[in-house]
C-alpha cells in the first residue's frame, strides 16, 4: 500500500487495516519514499511457569545474607 503524510493523518484506520493484513505500507512525502511500515510480529505470550525463577526453592538463609552475597561487598564500601 502507498500512503502519503496526509493519509497518515486522515486515513489511519485504513493503514491499520492494511497492517492487520500483513501488508507493507510505503510512506511518501512530496513524492519521495520516506519509510516503510510493516506489521509487528505476533508476540508469543509465555506462561509464568516458564520463567526461570518459578521453580526456585526456598532458602534457609536470611534475606540480608542472600543480598550481601549477591552484592559482593560493594554496598559496604559506601557506608
């Protein structure tokens, strides 16, 4: 589909329909090609259970000790 700057302003609904049909939309300004719009790829929704932290096992150490181990002593230099 070819579209001008005016089409972007006044016919955005038609441009969005074209993108919904996976068409490429060429944008022209004063007769010169300025850009090409393409439809975004379909997002693959992931499940929460696929997140790497989902299967973490509870730790017996206190949170403060865990945080100090993660920080590696860098926060103590600021005090």
